[in-house]
C-alpha cells in the first residue's frame, strides 16, 4: 500500500482541515513533491501547523517524509481519469486500479486473525450477513455461497427484517457486517444487540479504525481506490466481494464442504441447458 492509498484509507478519520490537505495531495501528488510546506498550506487553505499534524496523523515523521513517500510512487501511480480520457486510457486505468484493490486487500490480511475468522465460520450454528445500500449484494452473494458449503446462512435486503432476525439469534450464531464506510448507525444498533447476546461479530470495512471495525471481534480490511474516479463517493464493492470469495474458496478445500457444493449443483442441474 503506497502513501496515497494510506491517505485514502484513513480519509474518514481525518478532521476537516486535514481532509483539505488530503484532497489537495490526492489531486496534485506530483506537484506536492517540489512544494515548500508554506505553498502547500496556501493551496490547501490551511496552516503549516495543520500540515505537520496531518503528517503525524498518517504516521509520518513530517512533511519531508511525506514528499519522499510521494516521490517513490509517481511512476507506478494510476492515471487520473477525466472527461478527456480516451476509452483505452479508461480501460487500462480501471483494470490496474481494480487489480491493485485486490492485491492490497490481500496484503491487509492478518493471517492469525484470518484463522480465527475461518474457525468462527465453521463452528457457528448459522451466519447472518448484514449490509445496507451498496454492499447489500455482497451480503446476499455471501449467504448463497456459504449455504453451498453447508454453513446455514441468511441475508436480507430490509433493515427491519435484519433487526427482527437478529433478535432471534443465539450465542451459537455468527454476525458478519459488510460496510464500505464502517459508519452505519443502523448496523451499529444491530451489533449492540448481538454483542449483548454474546454473538461474535466479523466486520468487513474499508477502514480499520471505523466505528464498526472497532466494536467487532474480528475485522477484515477491504480496500477501494474510488477516490481516483469520484471524490467523496465510495461505491466499489469488488474488494469486499473478493474477501467473501476468498473465505469461500479456502473453506471449499475441505472435502466435506466440497461435497455440499456438488450436492447443490446436482439439485439445480435440471434447470440448466
């Protein structure tokens, strides 16, 4: 993960003045390399002290290290798309960006925690996958796949139905929350309910310091470079879907799980040409 990825991943945790600095750097990384701190402060409309605090916030020693980190990535940085980009440029940039999202999501994995997540999935009575809005299709696809593995799973479109089902869950169950921002108050309410019941929570979010991530028992960090395409709009669900597929494929290596998949395929085979 390069410095721009790190800034984007931590963007929701920044204060307003820090977001101004982040916005300017994300849009003008190459120019910032040669800027004195006073010039960046002028362009971002913040104080020099705010820039120093921003650097500390993203775990850098100071502005000089920020410029060094920016210089390291200029050759490999995905091109910025605009209304003037050719179709070829768009295809190449999007392909590179999406490949990077999957690679960084893999790098973000803590293998020790992944082992615990896999154990929680195999030991539970049932799993409820919950999401709201853009990540709802990820939850529904995950429930379908894990049912194929023989792990009883549910996912609902409607938050009120999610809430009603949550109230019927027991400590033997598992609650998997999928949220790009990790900030949904509706999902946090459901987490409060399941935690009170002693139910383990797995969170899949873009931000390891998000409210949902911090209250979960286990966290898997997805990654999105949507800011390279549209500022303030995080709509990609590719990396979250990938993490669910990753869990599915690892668990499918168990012959017993694989037999469940084959049995399901046999049942639905009559619907295929």
